[in-house]
């Protein structure tokens, strides 16, 4: 999909979270486009502190009061706050060249990617957290707008 969207990859950068699943995805993109992978911790997934590595269903059963309201991912003991995630992804966005010179592909995660899109659009927290987190789409951030581009899933 990205090879079709980006006709000429010269001048593009590929930035990835350091986490393994993002690095694996970035590796596929790097191979398809012939780009080196830059790793940046500012686009890493939200830290869930003491909840890192735990299943959401287990946590929901143990903490129904937390999972019964929005923003649960920022309620983990020892985890990151929404404000800290917003600050780090905002710092990353601010470090990029201005549009239209900005030619960056970022491989991130559901939570941090949602905050990147919200920061780019200047959305308040509630609207940022209400955004979808699909596993079968990419987002183009350009000219002050966010466009969802669905990926076709190949039959196996």
C-alpha cells in the first residue's frame, strides 16, 4: 500500500518505535521502499507501568471501576499519564520539518498513534481518545487533516 501511495521514496524518512512489533512492521516497509529505519522512543506505546504485559481482560476483571470509564490506559499504577504521552509525541511532531517538506512514515502503536493524530489536529483529550485504532489502516497527516487509508487484506 505504501509503495503505491509513495511513487518516489527518495527524500522520505521511516521512523519507528523501538518495540519489536513496530520494528517488524517497519522492516517490511523498509524492504518495500528501500528506506533505512530510524528509531525514536518518542513514538513508543503508552507505558502501562505495573500493568505492562498483562491481559486487558484480566485487568478489567480486577479493576472494573477503572475499565468502566474512558481513559483507562492512563490509569495504570506507575504508568504514563496522558499529558506525558501528549508531551513526548508533541515534541516529536515539533521536531519534523514543516509541510510540505515533511515526508515521514511513522510506525507507532494504537495508543501513542491516537495521541499523535490528536496532537496534530489540536484535539482535546476526550476527542483524541475517542478516535478509532484500526489494525487494517494507515493514516495520512497532511495539510491540517487526517485521512484514513484502509489496507486490503490478502486472502490466505
